[in-house]
């Protein structure tokens, strides 16, 4: 991939001419309109591109190769942070976005009760799993489309956008009919057919890091989604598998800073799956915000001891409300804002 950096005073006609020239040679184009200048990504075999010829075109400042294996996700391609709207709020800007809800949708009353509780506490997005990938085939697998309908009803009552996991390409259209954000779980991070499908959907996507994945592998998976022109992608750090047994995973707080440095995509932290125990969720969430996360996704259940999945790591609504108040103070300290 090569990027064409246009001059700050380049006209729309000059930008269009560069795009037309690259497309006539069979290249794919990714356009990044920044505040100060436009960057045109040219994707294809660079041996077929005459770099000097492009550099001589009016309005072109310079042409440079993108050396990272993840091209569109890199800071080289887009120096500015990516920000986009989720409901009434913006992820990737100054705002700190809070997503909360149960691991699984278990009943209509459970998800609606939880939705009202997290909305009152200050959440901006309702989470809940309708399709659940479980380690055991005998464990609760989710309510399927019925669960999606309950999530949609909870959204109608509270106004909260909903995020839910999609597990296979064939389910993408169905889940898109109900959800505002598609979640790719850790076990599916390298399900390339699924990544292609959610990329083509043009729906916002939350991509969780695989439990044993390198940061570069995580960003390369984001590249699959971005390659379809779907720029509304969030990365999610949810802990990695190590030798430690006192927590479910090891929360790789380094990954938040590294991902923010290497990529322009928003980074969301999942302290619930990172720690696996509700007692550690709040400290991990606070650390994530201090480290630069653009938001957090937390599991909340009105009665965790009755939860059909992940009850041990779920906060009760009152604990979640306390966490939101704490995060407001930390956000202010790091020049962020938790919107009402």
C-alpha cells in the first residue's frame, strides 16, 4: 500500500484526479479526510504504480509506502484519531463511552430491568448476548433471535443503543436488523469469513482481542473489516491467557497504550472478562481509563448469583453506579469526559 499525502491547499478536482488515476490502474482506494490535509490510500501491487508520476500530479505533496502490515488501521494512513457516533454520543473523541449489561439475555424481564438500571447509573450503551459461544456445549448458549427481540424492546424503553455478539457470517444480516453495534468475541477474532461479513455490513463493530493473540494479529484482523470500507471499528482489550490462575485472564493494560499509539481506532476495555471476578472489575476499569481507553464494557446483572453465565464477574447495579461516579473523576484527570 502507498499513501498519497495531498497538499493542504489541494482542490477537490486535484484529489479526484489522483483517485481516478489510481482506480484506472486497478487499485482500491481508501480516503482519509483529516482536519489539516487529505490522505489517499492506494491498495494493490505497488510494482504497478509509478510513484514519481503520481507525485508530479497537481496538489500532491508526496507519496510514501505504508510499512506496517496493517495498512488502513495504522497511524501512517490516518494520523488523527477515528471518532464516530454511537447513538447520541461519540466514541473516539473526548467522551468516555460506557457499555454495560448482562453477559447473556436470559429473559425479557431480566434484560429490561438491567437496561433501566444501567441507564440510570450512567451507561451509554446496553450490552447483552443473544448468541453465546461457550467452552462447554452443554452450557447455556443464549436465546437467539428471541433474545435480540428483548434487546430491541429494552432499547425502545431506555433509548440505549445495543451491542451484541455475532458468531457466524450467516447470522450477520439478522443481528444487524436488531443491534446497533456488532461484537466479535475473542474466540472469533480470527474468523476471517466473519470479519469479511461484518466489514461488508457497514455496521459499527467491536473487535475483541483473542485470548492468546499478539497486538499485531489483533490489528490485522481489524484490517479485514476496514478493507471493506467499514471505518466504524473499535478495538477491545479483554485480557490475555497467561500462567496466572487468580484471575480469569491477565489484563494487558499495555495493549491499550500500544494500540492507541499504533492505530487510530478507538480502544475499549473489558475489565469483566479481563479479571473474571467482580471484586477486581472496578480497579481494572479505572486503570484502563487512566491508560487512555476510549470506553469500557462491563457486565452488570441484578442478581449475579442467578446468572446463567459469568455471574462471578458481574457487578450489581449499585456497584456499577459507584464505578461510573469514580470513572467521572478519573476521566476529568486525564482530560476526558463522561457524558450524561
